[in-house]
């Protein structure tokens, strides 16, 4: 079956990229011809200045070049669609039999106003199989309006199946749309460690290093002190996989490096949902700091 998957647009985010990769790979392993529908809306007119036209290639090839190269190499995508009218042609252009929305925070409506109801598959005809896989509202609280609720409820009527990533999503589907949903695994957990090893050129790199890897998205002095205490107690060197910076010229590490450091470190500390997921996949000893700002219920 030719299946399109629509999720949030590309960003230099390891969790976003690996959930998209994992869902596509799972579909392929189950005999489907899967393609990621590339829907962008976050490049506005003010970002089309001469400066930005020069900087954009630098951003994709240098800043997040290592992540972008993984995206281009390992994920099959459609052309880029920048508005809803154009997106309505994707079914015919790619001869899709089915469309899946998910995973990630595709149903966090306050963050996706720029695409209308595209993530509720308003662009797909009723003769196409429609469903969600591990769609997330991001938080426990639904922030749609009464008009949103009415439109979305009607769109969900044409879905063959609705699945969400968090148990709280089941409650939101029931309360606001009168729809039954099931709770499923984040797609990254549908693959095994051996599946991720296939994208690593040197899977045993760092295995002999005394590393405590950290993936802290929202650092605080309290978290820093906590990490240092654990590192000192275990006689390990701290290796941060994410460094916050205000610089436009921050260079992101590769996806392969990110996976390797989690896979081969002696211990891991995260405040990231997907950081925690890969600790589980690679069977690491880890500590997770629940991050309320990024959706506590996911943890």
C-alpha cells in the first residue's frame, strides 16, 4: 500500500527526526511503500530577505548539516508543500492509498495554526484510508476553540483508526470530539537497537570511554549540580549531547553521534522524552528528569 505520513516539518531535533524515521521504517518492514509528506509553513515573508536567502543554505548545510544529511539520506520524502491548496494535490501526485498523521505533537493546535487543519487530514479525500499513529496533543490541556472542536470532530469521522501517544490524549479525543482512541507506543520504540545500529558506521565507538552522557534540553543550575554529583560519584566524565547557545552559528552534532553516545556511554541523564526512549532501547542505566515544560505526561 502506498502510504503517506504527515508530521511536523524538518527541524534540527533528534527526537523529531528519529520518530519520523522509525515510523517510515516500520511501515516499510511491514510491506508498505511509505513516503513522508513534507508540509512546511514556518518560512514567512519576512524571512525571505537577501540576508536570509544567503543564510538558509548555510543553516541547512553547516549549522544543522549533519542532521539534515541524515534526513535526506534515510527518509524518503515528497516535494515541499507550502500551502493547503497545494497539499490537496499530494494524493494524486504520489498515488497514495493511505495517509497517516503522526507521531510527535501534530495535534498541539496552538503550535500548528499555520496549517489550518492539515494535521487532521482535511486535504485527503474520503476514498483514501486515513488514520493517526501516536499523534500527540503535547500537554494534558486542549487549547482549541468551539469552532475547532466542531470542524475536527467532523474530520475525525472519516478516520479508520485513531491512536495517540499519551493516555491523556484518549481523554481529549473523548471529551472534545466524542471519539474513541487507543494509546500506542512512540514509533521510535517499534524498532529494536539492532535496527538503529544499521545506520552507525562504527557502532562500538566510545564503548571504552568513561562517559556520562547528558541530553538536557532545559538546563538549570540545579540540574547542572545534580549531573556533576552523579558524575563525581561514578567517576565519569560529563559529555553533553545538547549545548544551549544563542549563536546563529551553533553546529549540531550528527544523529549517528547522538545515538552512539547514548548507546555506548556508561550512564545517561536526560530531561528529554526521546532521550529517555533511547536509553530504554539501548538498555542503558539512566536517570530521567521529568520536564513539565515539554509535556510531563509523555514521561
